[in-house]
């Protein structure tokens, strides 16, 4: 179920910030994510133990913070080519 939720948040961000690239939207979502779940407790893994960053990635998405993240990391084609 994460894919439809993230897709909806991406649509919301693209509507509010039409000039943002896909990399900028990804950055806004990832840099505003939290290590806490929606009950303000630590994110749990499948064994109901505290999860590590390898289990939860960037964390719990917070769309209200992603709308105005303060700082985004933007990339373009040249940046990706330099990476390769």
C-alpha cells in the first residue's frame, strides 16, 4: 500500500510546486520523513521490535512537512551522468 500513498503525495507536491523536478520531490519527501510512526513511537519491524534504518529507509512520510521542506536536493541529467 505504500505505492498509492506515495504516488498521491507526489501528485500533491507536483500540484503545489509545478516547477519541481522528480528528484526535488523525492528529496522533499525523504528529508522530511520521521523515524517515528503515526502513534509517535519508534517504527517497528515485522517482529514488532524497533526497526533499523535498513528496515524503514527514510522513515514515515509526513506530507504536511514535505509541502514546505525548507531545503531540497535537486539533480539533473548532467548530475546523473557524472555519477555514472
